[in-house]
């Protein structure tokens, strides 16, 4: 019967294999040896899983043992370090106690300021100032009673290190104070050099007299408005009119006198070595002369408009306008002259005085300058546009 069972089994296997052989490949994934693999798979998989679990448990135990060993070593090192620290602290305390006994001359249980000074000078073999010892006392005297008790006392090495630190700090502060002193001296010299360069000092008497002369320029150009007043019959007996006539003749004898005066005043007003009052009046004289042009322009335009409208302006109106303009000019110049003679800038002329102030250089505009070897101020030169363009190109790169 056993033989019959074996034969039946063999025939079944052969039948399954034959059926698989005639089945298309795309419709089956069963290999020819599937039966053999089926009989062998289950026992072997269980064996491998059992061995893997055994090896993993052994590795975990070894890793835990290594961690425990490292922890014990770390604890041992910490204990040894703490022991060393305790021994060191004990030695320092013993050294501080011995030093305290040496410093405490009168054995009253505390070290006074004089005892501290005497003991440190003896130990360090150098003289220490009362100020430095007082600083040490303030640092280590925690109780603030002016003396050091045993628990406040430290070793001589600590005192030495603290003295060296105080000395270094004192040197640093002294160096900073010296730098600050030099900086302040440099600022004072620079401010004085700026004042000398810009010459904003109080005007002298000669400066006051010279500051009036620029107003002859608008006066000469404004005499055209005084032709009616100065051309009267009784004007020749007036010495003021005679002086004006002489000055006007000299002024007109110079070719292009108006342009020469304009450029001369404009150039000289830019010289910072000239007193500020003189420079201010030069600029204001130029502005007054320019202002005289507008009344003439208005008069000419008015005549043209009247002529185009078919009527003429009475001569009395033109004469009155000229007299008013000349009188206003004389009053303005008189105010400027009187104010300049008393050393005050004539800065109350509407519109014109403010425009002159805006053009006048000030000390604040001279920031960035330096002093030469002779102590003279050298203003900072403005960078040229080419240099600015070159610098901007380099920044872009």
C-alpha cells in the first residue's frame, strides 16, 4: 500500500508539471520546481529567524555593558577632579591663613589698611602707594568695615595679580586721558586755524572803513536815477554833488568799469582771509547793483507799452520815479555805511541781505580740513566728478 501511495503522489506531481508546461507563460508565474520549494521553505525560515534574534540580543547586552562602563569611568573622573579641587582649595586656604597671620601684626584677628600695606611691601619687596592699597582694600573687604578678616583674606599671589590688574587699568586710563587731551588740543588748534582761515574775527577800524568802499559800485551805477536832482541849478554849490561828479568821472574813465568792478568784488569776496564784514559788504554791493537793473527794465517796458497804447507818459512821472529810486538808494547805502562803521553787518535789507547770508561761508562748512606743519588750516578739497564716477564703478564691480 505504501508503494501505491508513492506512485499516486508521483503521478500527481507529473500531472501538475505537465499541465504547467502546456499553459502559456503570460498566464502563470508558477515555476517548474514549485513543488520542491514548497516542501523545503517552512523549516529553514524558522531556523534563520531564531538565530538572528539570538545574535541581536547578544549585541544589545554588549552595548549596554559598554555604556555602563563609560558612565562609571566618567563618574570616577569627576570624583577625582572634585578631590583635586578640594585639595587645591584647602592648600589655598592654608596659604591665605599663613599670610593672614604674617600680616596681622598686632594679632587682633583682622588686617588693617596699614598692616596690609606693610605686609605687601615686605612680601613683594616694593613700595606700594596708599591709593593702591586702598583700592585693594575696597576690592577684598566684602564686609565694608575697613579691615580684612580671615574669610576675606586671600593669598599673596592673588594680591599681586590684583595689583598688576590695577596697574594695567591705570595705564590704560592714563593713555586714554592723554589721547583725549591731545584730541581736545587738536580741536582747539583746528578751531583757531579755521577762524584764522575764514577770518570771522571782530573787524578792526581799517576793516570797517574798507567795508564801506564796495558800496561806491552801486552808487556810481545808480547816479542815473539822480540826474534830475543832481542836475539842478543849485546842485553845483553842494560839495557832496561835486565829490560825486569827480568820482563818477573817474569811474567812467576806466573802460568797462562796471564789469571790472563786478568781477573784482566777486573775486575778492571769495578770499577767506579778508574780514567777514568786508566780504559781506562786497557781496551785498553786487546784489544792490544787480537790483538797480530791474527799475530801469520796468521803466523801459512801461514806456514801450504806453507808446504801443497810443499815449505818452508825462515827464513828471518819470522824473518822480527817478527821484524816488535815487532817494531809496541813498538811504540804503547810508544804512549800510553807518552799520559797517559801528562793526555790524547791514543785514536788514529785504531779500538781498538773506541772499547774501546764504552765500557766505561758515565754520561748519570747513569740516574735514586738516592742519599743515605750520599750523595753518587746509580745507578739504571736493572730489572731482571723474573720481566719483570711478569710485562708483569700482563699487559696482
